[in-house]
C-alpha cells in the first residue's frame, strides 16, 4: 500500500531510518512515485516563495526515461551512492557514479536518470520554475504541458519540482 502524504504515514514509509522518523515528526512528507510505487521519499523542509528545501531518500531507480527538471537545483548527497545516467545533447547516455559526500548544481536543461541507489539521502535546494518537465520517450523529447504535469500522490506519478 503506497503511503499517503500525511506526517503519520511518513514515518512508516521511511522504514527504520532515524532520519526519516525525525523528518516525519516536523516536516510535510511527499511520496514521489509512479504506478503506485514510491521511488523517492521527499520531505519539505522549507518554502520561500517558489524556492524549496527538500530532504530526499532514494528508494528505487527513476522510471525508465531520462528527464529534466523545471527548476535549477543544488543537491548535497550526504549519505550513500547512486549511478546517474546523463543524456547528452547528441542523444548518447553516459553513466557516472555519485558517492557521498557530493555537492552539485543541476541546470533545468540537465537530462538524467538516477539508478542503483544505495542508501542515498540528499538535501536539495530548488529555485524558481524556468520550464516544464521534459522526458525522453524512445527517440523523441516530450515537453509536458504544465496542466498535464504529474499530480501529487495518488496519481501515476508525483511531481519532483
């Protein structure tokens, strides 16, 4: 059963982690998932206008297709590791391993997919919206209209903005 976006269920979805239990007591929990499976736990730590500060716990791989994000963001991976598949401008995919501790900035144009998450936790600061989500489907790049962006929990996917 996928967890709801309530603080009460957030501690159950975060498993035995002390970080997840502590976050669930003080912050809003937003499960990020597709087809009823949560692949990313997100807690909203702060909001300032359009800007956000999130705590993320990576559970599983991103869905199949590379994607970009609507906002510039800075990520501090403070625990664990993952592989990032990066989609180049020529359509080639390169893979690199990211291990904690690691800080980096992602422009909205950066298209990627996160795979092989191993106990990965990060703090993520996001800026103002600069574009709509984009997804590579087969050989095509699809830009999601804002009205068709994934909705919050309960839908097939949850926005990661």
